[in-house]
C-alpha cells in the first residue's frame, strides 16, 4: 500500500536554539518535558485514555489519546492556544494522520526550505539523527487510526538483536511517551509504565505513559525501515513501511504565540 507517499559563538548558539525551538517567551521546558511531568505527577485515576482531550496542568489530571497528548504538551510548552495550532496546521487538534502528512511533506533534516509552505517540521530519515523531542507519527490505514509518539531519548542500538530479525538491518530501542490503551510490551529492561503485574497475569491501564518501541534501519545507510510496537521478541510484530507507514519529524522554527490582548483603542 502506498502513502501520500565565549562571545559570538555563544550568541550564535543561543540564536540557533531560538530559531529551532521557537519563541523566547516559551517555557524553558519543551513538550517532551511537560509530557513526562504529566506522566510522573498524574495519578492513575487522573490519567485517563479517551476523548475529548484535555489536561489540567494545575492538578495534573487529564484525558488524552494519541495525537492530542503531543498537541497539549506542545501548547503548554510554547504558550499556544487552539488558535495557534489551527493557524499552523489547519486544525486545533490534528490527528495522527495529519501529523504524518505534515512530516511527510516536510523537507529532510538539513535540506533547503520547501516551496510548499512551512510545516514547522523537518523530516528525519536516519536512526542516528533521532533526538529527544522528535515526533513519530504513524499514518492511518483502512484498519488503523494512526498514532503519535514523543521520543524521549536517543535510540539505543540493540547489539544483540531480538526477533523478528532481518538481514542487513540494525535494531534500535527508543524510549517514548504517548497516550494509548495498548501496552508497549512486557519487558523488564524496556518497561511500559502503564503495565502492572506479571507479563502473563498483569494488566494495562490506558492513558499517558512511557514505554519503548523498536525501530529498524538499513545497516549500510542507517535509513529508517519499519518498526515494532515494543522491544519484546516476537515472530510477527514487525510493521513494514508499506503496512503501517510512519514518519519521524523535528519541530522547526515554531512561531510566537498569537497575542490574546485586545488592540489599543483608537486615538
């Protein structure tokens, strides 16, 4: 199936940081930090999976699902409202499939700007280029609604690969934050915070949490291939790019939040 298919140096680094991450008025913490803070401070009763999506950042309670968890964390970190999100992406709460399309249309990391208009993402093609805060969007198919994950750390190459294994590939464990009701496996080394109990008798509490996925990359080039939902060994867990297409993007040159203040009265 195909998809839509110190001195000056310090000053320069500071300027580059602002250009990449967004406004100087934004929080010093990014969306990944706020996602983690919610996960760490929310109680199981206050961390629900579902819709409509919302997060109360004062008492760390919320109802989230897939893409909206990323959107709400980004809004918190940047001081955005629904108006800002709509202005950027044509929706106040984009779906995972929408984020897939945006990243898919984005220039690759380091490439010249596109003539198609700014998406505020840069597409990542290699596993070694993935960093904290990058966003993985899985596109929708006829049987799958898609999903969005926030990457929390650089990928960890699995020197001892686990099934399914394929020739000329490397495997990477990637720690992520997301909101789902499907556990990212049951593995002591790559745990999902929403899983309780033993693997055979435990249970999953849906909502926001952290876990691990596994990315595959071509050994010779490092270019990303498919993925698995967890790092748990399995014979049938691999999703090829044609089965469940995904893209990984980095937020880029985020605009300032739009002012909510009324203009001054006429003279």
